[in-house]
């Protein structure tokens, strides 16, 4: 009887050992391997990693579903990465990716001593067009512009959309200025052709500013500023042209910014004044009128001619307030002369700047086709 119980004990122990070994090899070891693979993926943030599996048991099915989940996460990460570096409307590199490409190109230019170029493109009068025909047509136009620009560039050039109607073209390596001129000529010609957008046929033009690295600098922020200034210079001339960046442009715009800033405080500081140029009747030999002329004496800038600040006042919108002050001051002076017993004379005021600003506001709200 004792032998029987001993036999059962031995057989039970052997069965337990066999079950432990079986479970270890078929379940526990596979789960341990699975856990190690998960730990590797977590530590390396490698969403491309997959776990191996064989068979069709429950653990294999678990690994299979895990691989499917990883594939979905990898695809989602790829989409997020694309959206983070590309413009959703045109599919072009956005500002973030553009800055990375620009930094790489500058580094390469410094090491190889090869010249690079940066083109800034701004569509002329895009805002009134967008307001008139709607954002859907405006978005479609930007997509068509992108397609035409892509047909103009070389394979190693990079087009990006910085936002709105602003595009950049990065030319990483150039040998002669003639290549940039040829590209710009192709762009101006391509974009001058009519665009058929839904039921509308629209014609546009573009202002292009060009800056060079290494010639104009090797700092990305400075190069972007240079390109912007060159583009603004083209727009001041009416657009549809190219402007190379020069140091003179930078000095001119620094001066304009200073004048604009000082002009904002000129009225409250009583720095503006009117002088009156008499109008004579030569036959009667007497004054029959006067023309009011504005003058500005700035403590910082000194005597600034009207030609030096009136266009800036027009562009910044300050001409409205200045024009009102001129009319009010001229009328007050006329009243003073009348009270002093002078004969009533006509005072003429040049409202050219004010009229220009009003016309500009009307064009902005116009429904005419651009």
C-alpha cells in the first residue's frame, strides 16, 4: 500500500514538472519574449518594429493584432509628421520645413563655397481677389499657382508656402546670375497666363524679391528679411517684376520705418505746421488767395520734406488724420485773417494724398475682376 502511494507521489511530481516545462515553453517563454520586444519598442520609440509569431493559437493572434495596431500607429505618425512639415492646401513644404532646408543649404554653401539663392514671391492684389470671388476660388488659385511654379524649377530646387499668398523658392546651388534671371522670367511668363477657375478667368501678377547667400549673408533670419524687403520694393513699383536685394534697399526701409514711427507722434507733439504761399493777381497787384503747404520739423530727423513723409503717410493710413488736421488748421487760419479785417481770400489745400488713400480703400472693396 505504501508503494502505491509512493508511486502516485512520484507520478504526480513528474506530471507537475512536465506541465511546468510545457507551460514555460509554450506560454511563459513566448510571453517573456513578447514583453522584451514591447520593452525594446518603448525604449527606442520605434513604431516600425514588429513582433514575430507562428501558428494560430491565442498568443499568436495577440501578436498579430499588436502588429496591426503598430502599423496603424506608424501610418498615423507618418500623417502627423507630413502635416507638421507641409502646407495642407498645396502640399508644399511649410515654414518649418523651409527653415530646415534653408539652414541645410546655408551650411552646404559655406562648406562648398557655392552660391545659393532665395526667391520670395508675393501675388499682387491677392486679398481683393480673395474677398471678391471667395476663399474657395482663392484657394484654387493658390493650388494652380503651385502647379505652375513646380513646372518652372529644377529637381533640386525647393518651393514652399510660408502662408497666405507668399511663396519661397530655394535654389541651393547656382553658378551664374543668368540662371536666376531665366527662372524668374519663366515664372513671370507662366503666372501671367490666365487662370480658369470654375466659371472665372483670372489674370494675376507676382512680385519677386531675390537674395543671395553667401553674398547677402549666411544668417537665415537676415536672408528672409532681405527677401521680404526686396519684394516690398517691387510692390512699391507696381509689382510684376524682380528686385535683387541691395544694402541700399535695407537703408531705405530702415529710414521709412523711422519716419513712419516718428510721424505717428508728430501731430500730438505739434511738429507739423502749415505755411501759406500767396497767390497774386498781377493786374490788380494784390493777393487773391493762398495755398496751404504742410511742413514737418522733427526733433530727431530735422526738417523733413513733404516728399519724404507724405507717401509714407499714405501707405500707413496716417494721411487721413493728417489731411483732417490740414483742413481744420487752414480753416482756422482763414477765420483769423477775416477777424483781422483782411479781405476774404480763397485758401487752397492739396488733397492729393487724401484722395489717393480714399481711392485705395475703394479699390480694396471693389467687386471688379482682377
